[in-house]
C-alpha cells in the first residue's frame, strides 16, 4: 500500500509541484488549502506524513502543527514544515511548534522526495 501524504499549502503552484513530485514517486497525496481544513483532513485520513506550509490563511502552520500534535492518533506523525521563512530562529520555532523537520522554499525538486522518504523511514 502506498504511503499517504497530506500537503497543507495555500499556494497553487507550490501545491502542484509537490503533488507532482510525490505522486510521480509513488505516493498517495491528499491536500488542504488552509490550516483548519488541514487539521480536519489529518484527523480523517491519518496520513503517514504531513507537509505543512507555515504561512496559511485562517491559522498559521505553527498553530496547525501544535493542533496535530495534540491529537493522540497523530502525535507520532512526521510533520515537514516547508516555508519561505528563513530568518534566524525560524527553524527552531517550527520545531518547537511540533514539526519534525524544516525545509526552506523554494523546494529543491532534486532533494524534496528523498527528504520526505527519509522521514517516513523513521
């Protein structure tokens, strides 16, 4: 069975690129365009990994990561924060909110899928 990944991303082009790369690599992908929908979809689908943008409408990715971590069924699910925030301390803030890993945008198509795979294997 293919691993199911949840992408929570409001930017259509970023979502398209990530979905394309992941589906081409054999993953099943579901997506949400805002934080609240992402939390609800995560609870419903119970994905193997969440790819989470930090700048989202309705609630930011920090709040989304924290909410996902509070759900006992999702507490161990890897969360990959993918964000254009690249200032000193941003990585630490993502990890403190509950993200497992942090990746800056724009994503590198050559390494993105391998990063996802590495966190699924843990």
